[in-house]
């Protein structure tokens, strides 16, 4: 009987461990979207955030509060994504508004329109994979 209980307990522990590993630590609903539409889904938001990280050569820890011990911020369950405590998040919001204004207003009627689903100007236009925008040398 003990052996059966032991096997059952070990099996339950394995199932709980597997469940914890497969849970997505990114929430389904977001509580602090200020630039993106409030009904943005996780399926849409994650690629946007990955794009920021790639275009700026950074990680989530630049904008989001992280309570884990790993300085790279690899444990997504340790982030407070809704917090506005980090200045990088306010800067990112300003940059998002700027890029939208450039694409929607300032470039309207200038040159060929961007292909459907794309923008003429993106974070990469200035950042080129660097956290601080890269500028051309002065003349």
C-alpha cells in the first residue's frame, strides 16, 4: 500500500512540475496598456515586445520591473509587466507615439506608401539594434 501511495505521490509531483513549466507567465489580459489598444491580446503583444527587444538590442528588464536574481531577466514569471516604475517604459511609450505620428501623419503622401501591414519608420530606423539611437556623424 505504501509503495502505491509513493508512486501516486511521485506521479502527482511530476504532473504539477510539468504544469508549472508549461504555464505561460505572460498574462492573458493586460491592465496598463496606454499606447496600444486596451484589448490587445497576448498573441499580438508578445511579437510587438520581441520586436522592441530585437530592434533596440535589449531585453524586458530595460522597461519592466524584475524581481528575479538572474540579471538577464530570463524568468518571465518574476516580472511586474504592469508597473510603471522604470523610466524606460515611459520612454518606450513616447517613442511608440512618435513612430505612430511619423507614419500616420508626417509621412502621409510622401513617397510610396508602406506595404500593407508594415510601417515606413520603425524602432530599427534609428536604433539599428542599439539601445540608444545611432546618429550620423556631424558634417
